[in-house]
């Protein structure tokens, strides 16, 4: 099992679960219980689109010739987004509940609520696909195991908190999980650098080989007459 894939999936799925729980809690508190089904519709659509996106990425990767370049760029892109997400959660995460409730208060129509839920949950799904892409190119089976384990673990934790009422310090949870994700980002940066170096070396050898292969050989020591 890929530990990095597990940590990323666990964190992203748990964040998505928190968002859904905040929306549902606000709807019930404001007497809009009938619209809870719209939240589940939006969440289900976002999960479906995220899965299709993941399959599309794998199909795209399978048809590439420059795999090292793709893996290197994907790793660096994942590092950039991952560190940005960690920074955003550290600086803006405390206001996420008020921001979501403000948006939900104006999303009165079912289509608006479905669209809003889809967007906020799909953002987590998109990040998950983006972060897991470098892992999938290295070890697909291990990544899938880590993905499933992270999904199950985050779902259980979310149920214990919002279904059973278990108390947990979410700020401390996100703080320590962010530290672990920093190490994951460092590993992705190292892997991306390795793949880009390999791609550069292969391109250099290809260019040099083409030049030598097209050179004309001259016999400087020909027979004298």
C-alpha cells in the first residue's frame, strides 16, 4: 500500500466529508431539511466526475511516449497545488464554515444547491486525482489500495464525529496531517526531479545518437596507387 496515497486520500475525503456535514447541518438548522437530498446529489455527481477524470488520466498516460516528462511535470504540479492547499488551510481554513454557510444561504433553488455542493466537493476530488497521479504512474496497485484505505478510514472518522458525536480537535488534526503532507510533497518533488533528469538524459542521447548515425565516414588511410 502506498502510504502517500493513503494520507492524501484520507485528508481530501475527510475535508469533503466536513464540507458536506457543514452544509447539511446548516440546512437542518435553518429548516431546509428537504434540500438535504440536493446536497447528496451534488456530492454523488462530483465523486462520479472525479472517478471519470482519474480513469481519463490513466488512459492518457498509457498512450504517451514521453512518460518521464509527464511524470515529472505531474509531480511538480502536484507539489505546487499540495503546498498551496496546506498554506490555504493554515491561513484561511478557520473561516471555511462561515464562508460555506454564507454561500448556502443564497443557494435557495435546488439547482443552485446541487451546483454549489458539486463545485466544493469536486475541488477535493480534483485535488485527489492530481495528487495521486504521480503515485499511480509509479505503483498503480499500491496506489489503489492506499486510495481505498484512505476512503474507508476518512468515512469512518467522519461518521464517528458527525454520526456518533465523537469529539476530536480538528485544528490539531489538520495541523499534524499537514506536517505529514509536507513530507509527501518533498518526496514528490524528488521523484519529479529524478524523472525530468532521466527524460533530459534520454533526449540528449537521442539527439547525439541521431547526429552520429547521420555522419559520413571518411577513409583517411585509403590505398595508394
